[in-house]
C-alpha cells in the first residue's frame, strides 16, 4: 500500500487497509445523534474556504451561492474546543484511531457540487462515512475513473491525491464524516511521514486553521 506512484489504487478495502476506522461504522448512530444535536443548534458553521484559503477554488467556485460548510473536529492530532464540547462521543471514538491526521463533518448545501481537484499531499488517505444522504438524486463522488454513490451508514476509503469531484444535484443537505489518516507505509517512510505531518504541516497549516476558527 506504500504509495506505488501511478499504480496506487483509487479506493481501498477498509477491513484490509485500515480496520481501526471500522469503529466509526460500528458507532454510526452515536455519531449521527451528535451530528443531529449539532445541526439543531443552528450554529454559524463556516464555509470551507472561510477557514482555509487554499480551498477557495473548490469551495467557492461551482454554485457560489451554495455552501460547502465544515465543522472541524480534529486538525493534525488536536481536537477543537467546539468539537470536544458539542460532539464529545465522536471525539472519544476518533481518539481510538491511530495516526489521525484530520477529521470534520462535511456539509453540502442542496445542489452544491465540488469541482475536480487533487489533494496536495500523498501522506494521508481519506475516509468518508455517510451520515445524512438524500434518497433522490443521491450525490456521487468520482475518484480517478471510479464513481461512488454515497449511502447512509456506509463508508469508503480513498486516495485523496487522485483527481476527484463531487456531483450533487439533490435538493437536500448531504453530510458525511471525513477522516484523514496517515497512509500506511513501511517503518522508515512512516517515520518521515509522521515527522512531516506533525512538525511541518501541523506547525504552519494547522496553526493557521485554528486561528481562523477563532475569527469566523
């Protein structure tokens, strides 16, 4: 599973590649219950590009009148204060997952699509758990040459560094839990990846995001 360049897969088998993530599937109703309470609060959850300027091209480009909002839970290993106060059980579950890189609730407005793009760092892979998925015109995600239609209570694990996009023509909100974990690698590459994520990415990128969360 160690990167493999152009031969790296688009999707992974979670049970074989990262079974620790299955604790989230097994506690779907706990997570969804906390999500429901969060949404009932009517908080001003920021749009993705409002806390991360690098996401402007994909968050504000297509259907700019519609929003892609993100409730940040964990940033490079540190849990946000809001997450620990509002979704504490979800945080407890995430704390059991080794090599956690990032986690957040991804909330798409009706008709909000996300244009094709590639993740900038191959050091992690991305997990989705469908929490609130419309039945009609169900949104889809294309990763490389494969298309997946989200389903509630179902999870996927994919390589964010391949080109991917979201096609969303539904008339309801779509919400998934997104969790990034460090890509499984042999010992030495893993140590290097951990150093980069914890001492470089965390020092600059996560610090910037935490400061933005305090102002939105």
